[in-house]
C-alpha cells in the first residue's frame, strides 16, 4: 500500500464557487503559473504517485460556501484517480484544510476525533483538537490558552484485508509577526508565536502517547513547518516541533528516516521536501518540512519512504514531464510511504 502526504500551494484557488475546477488561463496563486497549468501539473503528479491514500495539506476551502470533500472528489474524477473518495475533519478559517483522498476499494477512512471537548475555559493534557489547551508557555506560573488554527485530522482507517490503524494529518505553523512596531517588537511576537507552535506539538504528542501506549498502530503525516537548523529559535527553545512529535526512545517514539537523518547531522546534505524563492536574496531555499512518522508497529511492516523531489530523486529527474509537473504544481513535493498493511 502507498500512502502520501502532499502540501498543495493555493489549491483552493483552483476551484469556483461550486467547487468545480477553474481550468482556464487565469493566474493561479503560484507566481507566473496559470490555473490550467497548475491543474494539469497536479493531475500529472497525483497520477504518477498512484497512491492508495494522500493526506492533502492546504486542501481546498470548506465551510458554508464550499466543500473540500466535493472539490477533491471533483479533482479526482477529472484525472480518473483511484484515490477518489475524500474525508476531512474540523473546518478552519484559513482556506487551507486538511483532508484525505483515498481509494475506497482498498481502505475505508472516517473522521474519528479523540479527547475531551472543551469549554471556553479549555483543558489540560490532550483535549479534542478543535478545543482549547491550557498550558504555561513561558514558565510564569500562569496558564495560557492555545488553539489550533488548523486542527489536526484524526482518522480511523481499515484496509480491505482488515488491518486497522490510525492516521493523524497535521499542519503546524508559526504565524509571522504581523503588526510589529519595530524589529524588537517583531522578535517578541515571533518568539511568542513559536511558543504557541511548540505547545501545539506538545498537544499532538499527548495524543500520540495515548495511541502508542495502547499499541494502536499510528502514523502522523503532514507539514510541520519546523525541523533541525530551520531558524534562529532552535537554540532558544532547545527542541523543535519535529523532535517533540517524534518523541524519545523511552517515550513511545515515532520514526521518519528523513527526520532521523537531519537530526543526526548538522553539516552536509540533508533531505528536503520544499523549495521557496527568496526574493531579497534571489535564490531558492530548500527545507525539510513534510513527514510521514510511524510507530514501532508500523515500522516493522517493511516501510519504504520516498521524497518526490524533482532535483534529488533520480526517477523524478529522469522523467522530464514529471520533473516539470512537480515544479509547477506546488512549492512542496510529495512524500510517500510504501508499507505492507
């Protein structure tokens, strides 16, 4: 079985008010890429992956006016994908949902949130992801209230063979210091936002501990927007979100080989899953942001990871059409896991 995670930049902008693809020459959200070009590129990438399930990060908008499920299923129908059924969880207000596209002939997946519901007062520990977490962020003996701008998607999954496991799709993000009065104020806001992101990682880790301690097979997929050497706050906080979510050997650890490689070295080439243009420096920045982390039970089922990086993966580089599609489709590249379940 092949499972993927893929952050699709400005996916919501490719659909009209009725959740149909806007396959035209208007500009997409990507620089110098039309909607038709991005749609064609995405179709090429999804068909090349041929995954049984894809955790779509930054999925189309959902709410009163839009349905991410309908939009994704329309996209799947347009390109005749096997992964043609969609499921999502709690709606957010960022126009960047988290949803799963899957092949209903191979598996069934349903939204199955865990943890207690909270009131406006919040709760400690690991409440339901659409609730409020009470946690002391800055060790001042006063609890802060933390929410997810994009609540993780918790899924109960069962394969056709009867194997049951859990998926959690996540998109953690530290907000930019908007509204800063000066550089010092910007730094203050940025540090506070990073504390909130780390608190979200602690919250997610609490849910992971519950599942793995019960020996429930679990994988965590998505864009964590954090990792070793990624920014100036690493020394300040000691651990990244990635390290918190992975856990330690005595703490129900998860495993991702790309994260393990990056954490194990500070110099030399590292795997990357994204490529961003830095206009001020006139160059591209590459970073490892996207992961598929598995528990020990799943690690024993012959997993094989792959980053579909058009410049680093020989098969992607050797296929000119796929190489161009990967660059055109998004600023992130898919990560896949082939596993015997």
